[in-house]
C-alpha cells in the first residue's frame, strides 16, 4: 500500500507537469443581507487543467484573500444564511518565510541559483541565524544582531540589487563577455577598505541596548539588554560591581518573585552533596529552559541528576555489570532504557528490558518489542544476533486493541 501511494504520487505529478495550466477568474462578490453589504474576494475555477490530476496542499496563511476558491455564483442568486457573527481583525504582518516562500523570494530578486538555494538555507540553520517553528523561519538573537550590523555598515553589499547585478556580471564572465579582473578589482578595493574601517567597532555597540530603567538592586546604574551565549538578557550597566540580571521578557517584580521561588527551591537541596566531588547540589536550567539538578562546582565537576528519580527496571546492565537499566525520556519525550552509571557507561536500548539470557548468543538481557505487524515479541538487543520469540499475536485489523 505504501509503495502504491508513492508510485501514484510520482505518476500524478509527472503527468500533471505535461498538462495545461489551470485557469481562474478573479472574482469579487457583494452579498446584501438586510441593510448590510458583505464582500468576498477570491477565485472561481474556469478550467481545471493539471489540477484534475495533481494538486499540492497549501498553508492557509499562504493562500491570501484573493487566492481563496469561491463556488460558482450568479448575479441575483439568493444565498441561504446559516449564521452571521462579528469578529474583530487587526492588521497583521506578512507570514514568515518557509523554505518554499524563501526560495520564491530569492528567485524574484535574482539572488542565487537553484544549485545554491539548499546551501543558503543550510547556512541560515547551521549558523543559528534562524530556527524553524511550525516549518517557518524565525530569526534568533544572533541573526538579528548580525543583520543589524550588516545593514548599518555594509548596506550596499547586502542590497538585493547588488547581489543580483554581481551574479549577472559573473554570468557574463563565464560566457566570455566580460573580463574577471576588472570586476573583482572594482569590488575588492571598496570592500577591503570598508572592512579595515569597521574592524575597530566595539562588539557591545550592537549587542547592548540601553533601557530607560534604573537597576532595582544598586539604584546607581541603568539597565541594559545584553547578549550572552544563551541569548539576550537584562543586566545592570554597573557589572561587575552589580550582578543584577533577569530575563528579557520579565518585569522587575516578576524577576524578584522568581528569585525568591528559586531560593526556596534551593533550600530544599540544602545538605545534599554531589556523589562525585562532595560539593553542594543546586537547581540549574538548560538552554532549552528545562530544569535539572547539578553540582555547584561546575565546570570542574559535571555531575547532573534529573528532577525525578528514573524508574529502576531491576535489570543489571549487560555492558558494565555495575549499574541497573533505568527508564528515561529523550529530549523528544520518547522512553528509552539506559545504565544508571551514565556517563561512565553508555549502554542504552529503546525497548523495555527483561533479565533473561538470549538462547542463541547468550546475551544476558532480552527486550520486549511491540509492533502492529508482529505483535508482542521477546527480542535480542544485539543486532548481529537477530533472535526473537512471539509472546502475543498482533491484534486483528479494526479491533479495539489495534486502535
């Protein structure tokens, strides 16, 4: 079934690309309801063309008011009214780019080539200039700072027309219509001179933003938005004399409340010592905002613990034979089972372990694997072994157990 769906999609798209384009009429309809006039704008399909064979799904945001499909209507036609309700709308910015709309914009401005679009997008991701949220690009703090620096000091080089014009010149060089040395010489002299002029600019000029708020801790300095390795935060301009900090999206009252709560939480760990170095255990936060327990002597000691003690399966680790396999969660929320002595031992398996020896390879642990096709099985976790034994047959199709 899966192979047929894939083949069908390839066949339909191949046939569709050889067919005539679809035709639409841009239509505006005024509908009178009592004394009120309601207007709707959209498209009415007059010829299906390739859409009769293949049509790609689109995001609602990408359709726009003028691209929405309307049913066929005639002047003077009476339409049934099911419901009328009022909803307030505010002006919204255009939707953020996704990969498809970004490539479309690059094509419109004449930037790049089809062979370079993938590398442009991968560079944005690899350098963490953007993050993907619901398949759309959202600029990071790093991306906004780099953009601010380039647009203020290298505006002519990040201009759409400069990039497109230079690419046209490079095409002419490739075709032999233009010499490459004069083109590169004209570009390099101005660019090199500008780079040397901008080398002395302080980093803080672009990573720091002054706020019209006095530090609530020292009362002597203004607060600033600064940029650190974990993004932007608010700090006192009098650092290091004053160490006041808070999150960008917090008020002073919210930060004080959070600090008091963290102090109360830290008191819960009072007296708990690090099992590795004997230091004090404290609550910490990861880059993603998740909370965990760590040693106060970090980075000298890198001991960490989860907030909730992992569930012990009671099965001895087959690799180090010192710890037990415990239930943990991956960053995506999927359960797996790993050695309790991690990071000293990195043994892990996705399926629940049982303390039974494999009859084929004598591995001291088996796992329970459940699939729709084969039901519940005992499986040897050693890939090269391949031993398995069915415990329960798969549920019949359409049964409540399968659902």
